[in-house]
C-alpha cells in the first residue's frame, strides 16, 4: 500500500509538508515491517523465495505469538493505518476538483462495463441453476402454431375462471386438461403461455413459469423445480440467498438440494402478487409415480399459502387423473377451427394446389373428416399427399389412414420407397434419434451418419445437409432451432418405432456402438488430449459426436457385445483413442473447472469396468496382474465399476481376486463410492464380500458417516443392519448426528430418526472440533423441524459449549456457563430459530464462559475470546476482539451478514435491499429476546459489559436497539471493567443520538469518570463530534461546573487528553481553547499541552498546531523538572519535524541547551532514534563540541546511538531507519568534533 502511494505521488502534486508526512509514515512502517520480518526469521517461517506479504500470511496461520507482542504490533499497525487514512483523505480532497470532469466523462463507460460484468455473472448463475431452456422450447412450439389456434380454449369459462379467480380455494386454482394423443395439447399450452405473457406483461409483481415434459428426458424433481425457479427469478433481482448458495456450491462443485430449491421458491413466490405455473405433458414425465405425486404435492403446498394458479396437461391416464381430485377440468380436443388454418397454410407449399383451388377445399374437408380432431394424424395424412399428382391425391383422399399406427406405417413405406442411399440416411436419422441414450443435436446426428467403420478421417464433404436429412424422414423428424435439438415429431412416433424396432432397426445398438467407436478412433484423436478447457471446447465444437461417443459407446456395446467385440478390442488397445475418451468422463460440464482431466495412468480394464462389459473383462483378466492396476487417482477397476453402479461387474472383479479394501488417493474404498451413488444392492454385494465397514477415508469418513453426510437413507439402513459402528468419528470429531444435521435436507429427518432408533447412537450432547453439537448445527442450518426432532429425542436445549473442549460429552449444562443453541441463533441472526428456541424453553439469560448472554451476541455479533486475546484497549471490548479460536463460532458464513459478500456495488439498490434485510433480521432477533418475559437486560459479562454498553456497535440501528432495550428500563449507570458507563461508549463512538437519549435518562452520567479519570466529555472530544461535545459542555454549565478545570487521573486537562492522540485537528483545539481550557496547565508529569503534543507522534499539521498553541499563549520556554525544553521532548516523538524546530527557535527556544543531566538534543535523538535527514542537514555546519560532550552518566550521543542499535539487534529487530541515520550522522560529526563550531543554518 505504501509503495503504491509513494509511486503514485512521488514528487507529484505534493506539498513539502505532505512529502514530509508521507516520509514519516513510510519510516515508521519500515520499522514495523522490519520488526515483523525479524520475528518471522526467528521462527523460521519466512521463505525468502516468497514475497513478504505471503510470508506474513503464512506466519499468522502457523504460529501463536506472545500476546504482548501481538498487542503492540496490532496497535502500531492500527496507528499507521489511521495516519495513512488521514493523509489520503487530504490528498483525495485535493484531487477531487482535478478529476471531477474526467470522472463525469468516464462514468457512463464504467457503468456500461460494470453492467456487462454483472449481467455475465447473472447469466452464469441462471445457467448453473438450470441448463434447461424452457423459453426456447416455447419459441419452437409457438412457431408451429397458426394464428387463431387454441382461441376456443382461451375463451372457455373454465380458463377464464382459472385466470381470474386465483384467490379462491386451492382446488379452484388448479385446472387439469386431458386429451387424446395427437390432439394438440402442447400447441394449446404454447397458446396459453403466450396469452399469459401478454396479460401480465405490464405487472412485474405477477410471475409465470412453465415446463414442457419430453419422453426422452429423464429429470429429477430437483431439476424440474430448479427450472421453474430459474424462470421466476429470471427477470427480477436475483435473491441474495441464491447468490450465497451459488458461491458455496460452485466452490464445492455441487448443486442445490431439494430443500434449498423449495426454500428459494417459497421466498420468490411470496414476493409475488400472483404466480402462474403451467406444466405440459405430465404423461411424458419419466419420474416414478411416487415422485410425480411428490412434484404435484410440492406445488399444491405452495398453493395453500400463496396466490398460485396451476395448469397441467396430460393424455388420458387414470393414475395421473387421480392426482387431481376435485379440480376443475377442461378437455383438449383438436377443433376443426384449429386444424383448418394449419392445413390451409401447409397446402401453400403444394405445387398442384395453386393450379386447382377446388382440390384445396377437397383436401381440407377430407383430412378434417378423417383426422377426427388429431393434429398429428392430420399432419401425417397431409404428408402422404405431398408428392402425388392431382389424380393420385383424389384417389388417396378416399384411403387416408384412419389412425396413427396406420399413418406411421404408410409414412415408413414412403421413406422406403426412396433411393437406396436416401433410405439408408433416413433410417440412420431415425435410428440415432430413437435409440440414443439422450436427445441429440442436429450436428451430432449429422456426424453419426457420416462416420464409417474403417475410415480414419471425417471431411466436411461427407456431411449431409441437416435440412436434407429432415426432409428424407417424411415429417417424422423436426429440428427445434432454439434448443438445438433434433427430435421425433411426437412421443407416439417414438412408441411406434420402438414397437417396430425388430422390423426397422434390428441391430440398432450394434450400429451405434460401431459408429461411436469408429468416431473415437479417427486420426484427430490420435494425439494427446487438450490441456486447456478452451482447447477441449474447441474440439467438442469441431467434433460434436465426440462427447456422446465417449460417454455412451460402452452402453450400446453392452447391448450387442457379440457383434462389436472385435471393434471394442481394437479401441481398448488404441492408447491415445482410449486416453482421449476417458478425458470426457472426467470433465464437469456444469462448472467452469478444468483440472486433472487427463489421465496418465489407466488401463483398458478401467474403461471396461466403467461400462460393465463383463465379457470383455474376462478377456482382459487373462493377465491377472492388471486387476488392481490404479489410475492417477489411485483407483482400481473395482472403484470404477462401483462409481458407475455396475453390480455384476463388481461381483465379477471380486470373483477374480480384486482387492476389496484398496483405497484411492482420497482414502476411499469401493464401498465409499457405492454409497455416493446410493445403490443399495451394490452396497450389499460389497458388504457380503467382506468390505471393511469401518474403512476411513482421508477425512476420517467411514462408509456410514459418508452415507449420513449424503443423506443416503437406504444405504444408512443397510450399513446399520450390517453392523457398521454408529459411534464412529471423522477427523473433525463429528459423529453421525453432526453430519445429518449439517446435511439439513428433507431426508435428514428420516436419517436422524433412523439413527436415534439404533442402539449405540451417540448422544446429541457431544461437540466436535468446531465446538458444535448436532442441535447447534440444526440451528446453524436453520432447520427447525430437525431441531424439534433432536429436542424430542433428548437433546438439551440449554446445552452449553465450552470452546476448546471438543469431542467429549459435556454433561448437563443447565447450571454451567456455555454457548447454547440460542447463543448461536442470536450470533447468526436467525430470527426463525431464535423464536423457535425461546418457544421451546431456551434460557434467554444463559451465559457463556465469558458471561455473554444471547442478547450480548445479538448486539456484538461476535464471540469474544478473552482467554487467548486480551483487549489492548477498552474499545476492543466494545468493537469485539478478533476471535482467535477458529471454529464455527468465528466462521462468518453462518451469519446473516455474509450476504454482504454478494454486494458488488455498495451504492446500488440491491445493496440497500441486502442491508435492509440484514437489519430487519437482526431487529427480529433482538425483539424476540428482549420481549421475552424472563429477560434480564442488566446482566454483565466478565468485562462487566451489559447490553447497554453494546448498543452503538452498529450505529445504523443504534436508536432502534436503544428503543427495544429502553422498554425494559435498563440501568444506565452500570460500569464495565474499565469503569465506563454506556454514555462513555456512546461518546467514544460519536453516537450523538444515543448519547442524548442516555443523558435524558440520567443527566448525572455526564460527570461520571472511568478508572482513568475520563468523563464522557473526554470520549466525545476524541470522537471529533463537536455537536456532541457542545451538548456535554452544556451539561457542565447547567450544573455550574467548569469543564475547563476538569482533569483526569494523570492531571491532564481536556487539551492534554486530546493532543496526546495521534489524530488531532486544529479545529477541535481552537474550539477547546475558545471554551477556556488552560493552555499552560501542567499535568502530574509536568507536561503542558504543547510539550505533550511535541513528545507524541502526529500525522500532520505539527507546524500549524505548534504555532496555534504558542499564538494562544502556550509557553515556548517551558521546561520540566528534568530541565528538558520543548526541543528536547520533540526528539522523543520518534520522528522529528524540521519545521517545528525552526518555529521553536523563532519562539525563543534554545535548541542547543542541555537538560539537568547534561543531555543535548543529540543525546535525546540518539536515545529515541529520531534524528531525521532534514535536521541532520540543518546541523551539518555546526561543529561545536558541546552537543557531543558526555552527560552526567558519561554517555555521549554516539554511545547512546550505538547502544540503541545493539539492543535492537539483540531483540531480533532490524535497526530502524531513524536509528541508522542518527548513528551515521553522529559517527561522522564526532570525528570532526575538534573543528571550529559553525552556527546552525536556518
């Protein structure tokens, strides 16, 4: 920091005084840094290859310093920061006018840049929340809709009532719509969504979310609800909670839990006046029936407490229909008025229709009659006429396929009637779309058709145009441009092709497996894998089928292994091709992290085990030595099989001697990976074969601890049945209850219930190394139901944690001081849990080992650690010493204030909302505690602080806090250990409003003095709040007392007290002298205000301050009992000021005189190491011997300087800059001490 300032302002726009001040600060910082460096060297923690800053950071982490040294260094550093702050403020004021115009001209550009960055961050967050693009699906579907389609639906009473009567009972706020396959349900929903958008576009308080299910997509409840959440927040301010979760999950490469998503949905919906949710094609939802019910139940729960309208569609399905009892229903049917515009528009592309208008009418009438309200059938029937002549069309109109199956069969016949090459390509398109494991992009299909076994290159000339491929499929295939997906026209198309697979695609998996393997063996993949994420993504773009092939070749090969065995062996023995493919399996596509993706150690067995190719594994195991080969992560083929849930492969490997309990680099065995996947059958196989149930990984996690941490309910049950130790502890001394509470998901209740019912379950009253019990963690996670469950099963609501006593049962702490769950709720700022714990009987006056009650922590927001870091000043108790114990109690992530980390622009509306939310939550906590009937607001801690001493910690809310506490009539005269009343603290903080309130309650408190003899007036003067000072002086006047004559325990008057502080200003001194404070009063040490000022370090204005005091009567000829004058004591200030010396000399001070011990200014400078270069220059021509003569102890200035330097070296400190200059000057001058004396130049 100082180097930057020096570089920026070096000889540029700095006055001489400012340069001198900056030089003073730099010298002092050099001394502090030098002393710290010596300490670092002493403890062998400083690495010379690293910069000093890095070494200091390392040091603070690894070593506990002597408390006295810490306090001294801390005070010095804090003082330097104050010095620098004042200088910068002065420099910034000078620069304001110079930069004003430039700032205005640049502001717009800066705002645009910031807006761009913020929008990018927002997009990253939204994409992370859900990669599903529902808006793109809506856009693609809307393109298929013709004007007027679905108007009848929107004009029905059912739809109007649903839209307009959202305030009614829940059942009336749900509209369920069923229809036969192909009747246009999805088209109808696109019309509904479009209409809803139009109606609510001018009301930002109404929000809309929708979801189109697709039979090819296997989604979880979390993914579906996360997508709905994404849409609800997409055009609003991103919730602070979501930002916080995003940062946390991104750091650990995890995703939102169901509970977190529901929490976010709840808060988002509650902020809206009305919400509409539309879900299309529930029948295509691939969730199990029970999970479908859960999805609808979650939406229903939101309807119970919020204004939420829900509309869902499905084909006729009794199971789904039963999920909507007592709800209004509206059947979807393809109306002639909907089908007719579609047919007329489509016929515009038929050449012969233009020549025969009558034929157009015949076609429309015939298809409407035959389609029987089915859009899809009408589309297929129309497609059958496209390439016919007019006469053939008329003949075909009498033979239109009456149903979908007939229409599909006829369409396939038309496809097969094309040329051989076109038939091949069309069937390949249908094969890839129908039989791939996931939806494909058009380019993936394009490359899949182009690649052939035995070819090593894939040139652009081999790629067939995508539109041509679609055309060859006679209407069975369409491309969604917005979602970049190629798909079948309808889910019934998929069903038809699956039913006819043996006819059309008898060897589908064999074909796809061959194609994938051929693609992976292209020459382009015969090089080392990409080293950077950019190169990797570039390869993905150039070879779009690369990722699908690498991730799925084994799946297809497993379905038809006999036919692809030879190709598989060729691939597995192609080292580079295999290496490249394995990289794909190690890249996380949702997080922008690209590290350790390239394996250097791997085997064909690893890949075969991953895909469960048991026949292949048998061939590979002819070489017995490979069975336990490890990869870069230390994992064997058994690990890989367990990670991908290949049960038969695990059994096969174990039968052939795979070591069951080998661990990888994370210390995990195969059983750990089986638990992570939640595969219960796999877990039993491993357990039955002798897996070590107590195998602990590098974190000390046993399989049971792992299962509990991941909320794997079934795995937990199985492990308990197999005899896993329920009392196991990890390296953090956390047991199963700790981890279950930390998980805090919905499943946590089930897991904890299971654990508590098991014999040997640990007691809830055990703390871990973070000084937390399971109940404390439930509070930290805000999980009220979990806390309730623990309390019902024996957890002590008033269990007190004694920090540093981790890992051992603490017994009953009803009568022992300790940090209770209520302490943590108050510390964290959790209003919900605070209210809950108090309602359950928590002791509102419980005290920790330092005497703090929950009310203390509510106000201070930090736990003091007085045993390890005693305060260096009374203010430290007020502001809160930095906790030295690193545990959950000192971890800011649990506090509501962590929301501030999300703020990018502290002047923005978003920042204001965050601050308001924090303040609101804190005030709710305070209100719950203060309004409790048993609260004692006068309880003090070990420092004798009551809550009234802490009300000014956050001055933004100090009046609100005071108002809450005042309702309980607190005692305002209570003193803390330093003798300070709440009024002292308020004045020290300069909080005028609180000070006036306290004075109204007790005006006599203005005259109370602390143990140092300081009244609130002294504290107010230090705060620089002159309005507050005037108010306090007024109280003195009313009582007939003169503040001018008030002195503290050291005999200091107000000027002494103020001028002793490094940060003092001319305006306050003028104010005090104007009020009549004696400028020449001597304190107990014999110092006048001026002498005290000169012997102390001050940042700036030394010359002006000295002049001001002397001009207002300060005696420049002052001497103390030791005979020291002002020039002597100024040398005690560590850094002299040449301008001050000149002023003193002009005021009559003899700068060459000696004190009673025969010491000159050079003696004093040598003792304090304060001889600066400018004074050296001023003394350069003076050669008189009297300044260098020994004092009464026989010591010359040089002897004192050498002694100081020697002591600094002995104390492991560097010789300070001042000491060095002093030493060099004195050595040089004493060599010339016999030369004639010259006078000191001005």
